[in-house]
C-alpha cells in the first residue's frame, strides 16, 4: 500500500513516455484535456459503485479534469468490461474493475472479448476482505470448531453467498477444497438476505465482503469466525485469518482501474501516478475505511500479473467445484 512519491511518479512518467515511441510528446503533454469516463459494471448505490465514486472524486482532483462515473450493469460486469475493451485506447475511457473480472472467463462461454488480450491494468486502489460469519447461537464458536464439525457431518453446514461464482462463493469453495470438508452452497441474489438468514440461523455460515458484514459483526448479530485471507485485518485484529489455520490460503476482493489494452504506456503511467497521489491522500483513505475498504496501490505491471494469476487460480477452483459456465 505504498504510494508513489511525486518525484518517483515524475520519473516513472518520463521513462514511460520515452518508451512509447508511437505517442507524440505533444499528445502526452495534452493528456488529459477533457473529461474521463469511469465505467462501472454494477448498478448505482452498490459497493463497487461507491468505490468508483470515491476514486473518481480524488482522481479528478489529481488530473484536473472531471471523472464521470457511468454505470453499465449486467452479465456479472461483462457489459462494462466489453465497453472498455472496445473503447478508443486514449486514456479517456476506463473501467472500475473488481476481481470478478478474473472469475468471469471461467463462468461465461463465448465472451466477445478476452480480458488479458483486450484490457490492461492501470492500478489497484482498494481491497475488501471476505469474512466468514455465523449465528451467535451456532454450535461452533471458532473456525476450527466449524471445520471439525464439517468433517464429521459432510454437507450438513449450509453457507450463503451473494450468488454462484462470486468471490464470496469461491472463497468457501477454495477453503473446503483445501481442508477436505464438504458444505452445501445456498446462493442468494445479493448479501442482504444471506446475512439476515445467517442471523436467524437458517443457514450455518455466511460468506460476505467485510463492508457488508461489518454492521452485523459490530452489533453482535453475527459472530465472525475468520477472515478469508492469509493475514488478519487491521480493523478486526482479534479475528483469525483462514491462512493461519490453512497454510497457503489467500482470498480477497480487490478493486482497481483498467484501460483498453492498446492505451499507450505513457498515458497509463500518468493515470497510475495520479492514482498513487489520490490513494496517498488521508481523505480518500478515510472515506474507504468508513465503508469497510482498505486502500491499496500497485503498478500497472503488477496489476496485470495479479490478473493473470487470478484467472488461473479461479479457473481451477471453478473446475474443481464443478460450476458450469453459462
């Protein structure tokens, strides 16, 4: 989560411009000279939209042009991703992506684009850990208790998620595969009903993004068993991480900015540097934290590497879980 210093950002931009022979210096100096569109694959008011609007506010301040959020929901975010894949690669059309973009290639047949061929990373800006929650009245008081119970009672524990193929779903599928237990998946249309049913004891486990589960955790309406990651989260230091008990386990929902693949390196470098300055601002970190997110930052190259690794990782989980592509 280290932000680039302004000096390092300037060096990075200069080097990228020099490497991008196809881009004229005059063009690079003009960018940006009008509004930037930030396309979101989900409806207004949701978590991804909220992150987009926080990012747009601070990115606009750094770029000195408006950054307009445009919602294009549908097909698990694929409609928005396709729109950016087909956009003019000039830096003025960007995608606010969640890591669902790396799951979708395994869930949807015959996509009209290929993520790694048509889209490139600009920079990760936030993480949202996934938490595993249960009713305070459940028979297992800890993650280990749940695993022990599940080993002795295959498929007896039902777990709720926002839907098939979501990161919350695959987080549990990966956990059950690595621990050798079997559970019954109950997909919902969003997190609200799964959290309510978990609180009422209708399902034994809820897998939810921390921003969705946090109000239930703070009010003690649901008990947190673990965070589905390799390490604990700063906001709940007493909650164990699954990776502490299951070596090698690591899952999180990340959010970042992406651009059409042929967007020049110099423009991507400018956007990344602006993101770095935005993420470094205490105001943005505070806004993210208030909504349950952690600010993060990385280079375009590292984001591309993360995308590639995630496509392979989630493809294997989808195959192992027997989830059929649509």
